[in-house]
């Protein structure tokens, strides 16, 4: 029996690297070698990935932290803009958005770079800002972001979301 190993490494913004290793076994006989392979699914367009932010922003507008958390994969990691805590579970993600949504955030992308890694994985990174309303006062928060998306059962989910306030005023 012979093991086949494929690996893929994609380097994205900020030195974040995504690595996927797929391992399968083959007996090496002609029957397995000649089996036709299913065609590769078509990769999403950058516009398809850009729409994921619109979906996320619309979920923010509902004011429901569970609707926002529904857009994250079960094993997602959230490094949020206005919290020092790393969020690695649905409960922690919901907890963050319960507080964040109180300021009625409206996000706008100012600059984005989209990298489609394969048909099931894409990255959107760039700069965005939020208009927040707290105690009747408007505030603008400029931040840089990275969303890593994964296609799961036909739905794009956020696997990793990093957002941090801009370091220079």
C-alpha cells in the first residue's frame, strides 16, 4: 500500500500561513489508477468573496449576536477590534457581539485584497472602518482586517477573523 500526500501552502497578509495536508491511501493497482476523477469544483470569483462581507455586515444590522455567530465556522477564531480576548468558541463569539452590537456598528470596506486559494478557501484582507453610535454620539473606528473563509456544505463560513485598530491615527 502506498500513501499519497498532497500539501498546499498559501501565504497571506501579515505572514499568516494556511496549510492543508490531505492524506489518502492507494493500493497502487491499475484499477485504482485508472479510476476517473471527479472534476474540480469551480473556484469562487473575488466578487463572490467580497459579498461575504456584505452578508456579515447585514447580520450586524440585525442586532442579533447569534445571527452574526452563524456566519462563523464551529472552530473559528475571532481576534476582534474592540476586545483584547481571543474568541475560539461560538459562545465566546456570541459574547463579543452582544457587546459590540450595542454600538450599532456599520462597517465599510475602504480597501480590500481578495485571494482565492482553492474552490473551498479564500481570504479577504484590507482596511475597513466602523461607524459606531454609543450614548447618542457617533464614533468612527478605522481598522485593518483579515477574513479567512471556508466553504462548508455549500455555505461560506468565517474560519478566521482578525480585526485591529489602525496603529497610526
